[in-house]
C-alpha cells in the first residue's frame, strides 16, 4: 500500500506562494531574512516566523490575493485518482495552513489532510506563525518536520511516494520509497541515487502514478 505525500509551494502551485505573499504584503526586509536562512545563519523555522511577522494585510486583502492563485490544473484529477484507488494523499508543507486551505478550497479540492505552519491573525492586519508540527530533532530545522510527518503518515507497512521540488523535500526524499520530483529535489535525487521519476507537472504525475499502481487505462 502506498501513501502519497505532496509538497505545496512549487509543486501543487507552480511557484512559491509564500514568497509572492511576502512580496505583496510584507516589509521588503523579508528578503534579508531569506538570505540569512540561505546562508545557514538562521533556521527555516526562525526565518518563516520573522517573515510572517512582517506581513501587513487585512483579512479581505489576504483572501483576495489568495483567490488569484492558480494551482496545477491537473492536481484535482490527481487527487481524485488517489481517492478512487484508495491511496491516502496528504499535503505536507513548510508553508502556511490558511494559505493552502484557501487556495485548494477555491479549486474545489477539499478533504485532504494538510500539515503546515499555522497562520495566526493578530486582528489588526498583523500575523504570527505557530509551528504545531515542529520537533526539536528536525534535521532541517523547519517549522514542519517533513521527515517525521511522512513517516507517521505511512506507518510501518506503507510505502511512501513523495512529490516535491525543493530543499525542504531533501530530508523526506532520502527515506521515501519513490520520488516524483523536479527542480532541486530531482537534482539531489540524481546526485544521491534516490529512486526518482522526473515529473514536470501533475499531468505527468497522473500517468506515472497510474503505472505505479497498475491502473494506467483509467487515466483519461
């Protein structure tokens, strides 16, 4: 039995929604915080915490922005494929839960398990971030420990299929049974010899998944 774990930013959405959100509503100093993280001076969790605190937007402004975000047009069909095959699908992201739920909901993708950092409205246009899925032992030092979450979702018997693209997927990528990968994750997989399929989008992911579970004829 497979369990599918998908990233969100750069995967379900073809770009980083958090970066777009920060560009739109945060103090430009968020980019200096980003650079500090890239240089290893602060953790990913600390980076996101500081950046979210720089956002200034009303709820209406935030929602209007999120409602302009399009997802990969083939992702709803991929989610349906998983459901019909009885294969659990979860979104595990180092992004923000409210963002993910709002964007997926607008595209009528409901009912998925979502594990992400929690966006906490301040009530005055300010925001904070909580990290309910962080663990002290997380090697990536992220707000969401993707390794721990992927392992917990799969349990002892399931094989894990990880779909992702970026640095935050390196840790779970190392222990996944198979990757559907692109971008930095695909490069890392090739470098390390991890089992990976080059999947450019969810149209390709649907075909690769159908082959994996022996249901290719069902993919329209």
